[in-house]
């Protein structure tokens, strides 16, 4: 067995300036291999820009899967973090705290709901919505005990906890992780008729859980009218419409929330990622008082959920989104970026799709797959990431300017023109 390190040894490791290679090697040596990172190590960031230890500059076209929508280390976020850090960071929900009270006030008004329940990660917020929907089903809809069902979409991504992967349609996410949690039924993504027939046939359904645009599945946009139809069907069948806006929320798709593209107000919203201003893990569900009040003290909770530091940062993240017009910027520059990507005219591009600054570029099978493109893009200063084998995702911070997008487009064009020579 290895001996524990002395305080001096720990200190010297903390103080060392590692090279990119050293960072990668140390990570692979001591940390789980549950990710396959691109060969890039990042040590600092500012707005849309990131730097590695060797001083190479990259544009972030990934935004930490949309968590960094206000850009890296936004000055207002940094200020709010330090201000809160000079008061109190954590006190648990055993007591009241001021930033949580304020976040509740600001956030419910923003999303047209009456009550929020904060957690830490997206998956936890999804779990929270599932528990709430089930208890609502038993106590309000009078579904027989243990029989509640939730409808989900094929190709969904809602996180990585045991219950959430139980209703993934991705084999790898589930295989060898059973026994899985029962109580879920699938419908094809974007198919309102299929949803209607399942709702008509199965009376113990308590909720329909979906992403307004499927993110991890490869930026899958449902047909126009789908969200409005989902709203209508859920109302008619007395089923909770639960929109997972963890990735699509907070201006990512050109509206504050993606459901607003069709004025489809869900019963429960699920948020995460960008809510933390790119610096804190915080997630939440938002709903009506009638639904939220199904939870009684002791039913649910989290040690760090709703902590003052995360809530103070979240309040400021919302302020920035409203103050800087990120909804409009995302809508306008999203159209621009998609147009310019379409104009690339590469034989390797099958489709460009998305809304706002949530854009997927699907490659043809002949392209050799998205990984080599993402590696070549990274070498040329544009950070993206493949989702599945053939889709490259472009989701820069929503604070990006047209000039910055043009900078990235030049590199992207170079990579697409020269891919067979440079990779
Ligand atoms: C990222 C994501 C999640 C999971 O969030 P974590 O914070 O990684 O647990 C859930 N749903 C959607 C739509 C997501 O994009």
C-alpha cells in the first residue's frame, strides 16, 4: 500500500505548474476512466476563451455542455461569488438563508411558476421531479399504490443516477447496472400521436418527461407544433408535463426556456447547468404550489441543495441573462452560425440543425466520424465535442459576439477543407 503524503508533499503538489501532458497522465493514472477527454488541458478562462498551460488559446464552443452560458468567469459572477464568500457559503436547509429566499422570488417570476426546489446536479433535479410526480399521482390522481408510470422519449438523456439510467434507451448506460427501476414507458421522440395512444391506453401514467430539444442524442429538434400538442395531451389526460430544460433552458435555444417557442407552459420545469453561472453546481425544479406542496417536510432534501453560495451565484446568473439580452443574442447569432455552417458545403456534412446557439452538425458515414474532426478543431483552437459518433456540437457561451463567431468559423472552414490531410 502507498503511504499517505505529508503536508509538505501535498503542498508542493498543489503548487506545481503542470504541463498538458503531465495533467493528462496524472488524471489517467489516478482518476476513473469514465470519460475519454480530447487531448487538451485547460488552466484558465475568460468569456469565450480558454488557455492551456503552454499558453495556447482556444475558443469554447462547448460551454461545459451549456453550463457556461454567461461565459467563463463573468465579472459579475466573480463579484457575486466573492461577496457571498465573505458572508456565508453553507448552512444547510436546517435554517433559512437569504440568497435562497431571493432566488425563489426571482426565479419563480422568470419561469412563471410559484415554487422552486433547489438541488445540486441535473440528475438530482430529475430524480426530484420523478419523486414529486409519483407522489402527486398517488395522492392527487389516486393511482393504485406502486403502479405509477412515467412516459419518456427514446433517445432521452436525463442524467446518470440509477433510476435515471433505468429509462435510458442507450444500451451502454444501462448494461450491467441493474436491477433497474421499473415504472417507465417509451414513446418515440417528437411523436405526439404515439404519446396520445399510450396516454389513452394506460391510466396509471402520472407524467410525461421529455427534453424540448434532445441534447445528448445529437441536438434532435421535434417537429413544429409538438410542444403545444404535448401540453394539450397532458392536460386532457391529467398527466404532468415535465420539461427537462437542463440543457435547453436559460436562453440556449433563443428563448429564455425552449418550451416558450410554442407557449407550452409545463407543469414542472427541470433546470441545471447554466443556472450556476458556470461556477457552481446548482439545479432546481420549478412548479405550482399545488404540485410542490405534495412534498411535506422530510420527504426530500440534499445537504448542499439551496446553499447560500450557489443561490447567490444563480441570482446573478439570471440577472446577467436578462441584463445582457442573451435571449436575443442566442436567437440572432444562432441563425447566423447555422447559415454560415451550411455554407461550408462540405461533402462530409449531412445536416446542420438546432435552435439558437444549440447546434448539431451531423456528418456523413463517409466522414470517418466526429472524433477526428473534434481533435482537428481542438488543434486549431476550437473546442467542441462529438456526441455519439457522427454529431459535432456547437454551443458557445451566449455572450459570444459575431466577430468571435467569425474567428471560429475561419478555423472550422479550414478543418473541413483540409481534414483528410491533417488528421
Ligand atoms: C446534462 C443533462 C442532465 C444531467 O445533468 P447533470 O448535472 O450532469 O447530472 C439531465 N438532463 C439533460 C437534458 C441534460 O442535458
